């Protein structure tokens, strides 16, 4: 996994799945460009270390393989931070969520800038990721329509695709520590968003479900660690999932509402998002190796070709998002499922290696367009008071796809 990551650009592998709630007068006051600026820099931040891991390892006095923990901890913090920040949004409102997120990004960036040891740098990256998760959650709660959501998801795909090259260029010009600070660009959108959005604190009558939150964090942690420690992580995830299920049964209105899990549209949308993300990240890591095996292309040629393919898929996803209302939900779902199935089938069956770049386009199109449309379907199906929670859980499902995909790709390439 780390070898492949160092030799080709990787899109937003752990960037959270965008989601949104139905439009409100307040959400329409925030232009989509500001929401995109608030949410999408985390995609570049997640991927900026990919091509500079050796530089980071040399600076910290560790092996390159050990430096990959800076990538893993960011993914973990995004996964567990998303539902936690969604819970904060639900209970404390947009203002507190934005302020805490900004503070975490500033503090985390400052720590990364001076950290002489890996554990301290990991703590800084974790703070950056949780802060980024909060900004994404806030931005997506304000999106309000699939069209506006498409702008944001296209931004995720674009910044994720260029993130590794951007990080490498910044490291060559300045320092790898500056490369890890690109997520702070999102703070430029804060003044505009806070002027236009409703920052009032919602009224809460129910106590905070700390046990449910802890069990969800433990479950997400175990699932994210499956690629690194398969057997113990699978065992731990089964145990924590069982405990979480028992807790939900005894506390159905807690941190993970039982009514939300029983909502068919939400459950189906979240499952499809996880499936599309798993397929996408599997192909993302498999395609470069297949191209090496089947062609005489150089590493730079493979990386450039995949970058172009991913950017094309991101732009096409915005087109589908913009026309989704006219097409209707059944047609959109048919397109997503068809293209989503076509991508891995083409990868397995095509006799012509360059066609694998089209597979990359199809895969990123499916996952980006799926985020923009499925997220709306999922949150619209949830009760109004539970929509921030729906944001967190939907995003968490996408993050799990980002964890499972590279592990499956490693099995495929090693098996081949």
C-alpha cells in the first residue's frame, strides 16, 4: 500500500463524504464557493504526505514505513472525528462547531510545524483531521441541494487528485511541514460563512450519550485499523459492534439513533456510499500496479495519466449532480449502480491496458457523484433533529470504504 502511494497521485482517500440537508433560507445565504473552500482543502491535506514520506521520515529520524502512521492517524481522526463533530453540531450549533474546528486546525498545524518526534507530529495531524472533519460537517449541513453538493464533491476529487503533487511541490520549495499545513487554507472561508449562516445554539433536552459515542469511536477505530492489523482489528470490531448494537437497543435515542438506522433510504444510501468508496479505493491502488505489469510506461506517465483520468471523473460527477433533479432519483441510482459495477468489471476483463485509465474515471465519477446525490437522499430521509447525526454516520461509511479499499488492493496485487 505504501509503495503504491509513493509512486502515483492519490485522490482524497480519507477525505470525508460530503452530505447535506434540505435547503433552508439560511443555507441559501452561503454561496457554494465559500462552502467548497471551507470543506475541500482537507482532501489536499489528507493526501499531501503521499509523495514526501521519505523526506518526512528523514527529518524525524524514522523509517519511511513508520512515517506512514502520519497518513493512518489522519484517516483515523477523520473517521472518528466526523460523527463526534456532527454530534457537536447537533447539540451546540454551527457557531461552536466552526470555532472549535478552527482552533483544532490552528493548534494542530502549529504542533506539526515544530514537532521533533513522530508521536507529537501524529497528535498534530490528528487535531488537523478532527478540525477538518468539523468544517466539512458544517459546510455540508449548509449545502442545501444536489447541485451545490456537486460543486463540493468535484472539489474533493480535484484537490484530492492534485494533493500529492501539490504537497511535493510545496516541500521542494519550502518544507514538508508547510505541505501538511494546506488544510488551513479552509480558514479563509470562515468569516464569510459565519456572517451569512445561522450560528444560534439549538435547544437540547436529552443528555449526551457518552457511552454510545465511545462505542462508536471504538468501532470506527477497530475498522480503520483492519488494513494494518487484520485479525485483531476484525475481532475488536466484531466485539465493539455487538456492544454498540446492545447499547442502541437499550438507548434508542442516544448518540446513534435507532430510528435513523431503521430508515431504509438512509441505510441504503450509506451502504451504497461505502460500497462505491471501497471499489474506488481498491481500483485506485490496483490500477497503477496493473499498468506497470501490462505496459512499459514510466512511473511519471502512469501518475500523470491517472491524474488526468481522476480530474475528468470529478468534473463529470459535477455534471450529474447538476442534472440529478431533472433526471429523477430512480435514473440517478441506475446510473450510479451501472457505472459503479462497470468500473471493476472493466478492470478485470479488459485486454487493453490503457483502458484502465477509463476505469479510474468511472470509479471517481461514481464515488463523487454518489456523495453528492446519496448524501442528500440519506439526510432528507432522516428526521430534522437527526440530520447532523446522519451527516456524521454517512461520512463514516465513506471513510470505511477508504480504509477497506487499499487493503483489498494489497491482497489483489500480492496475490497477482
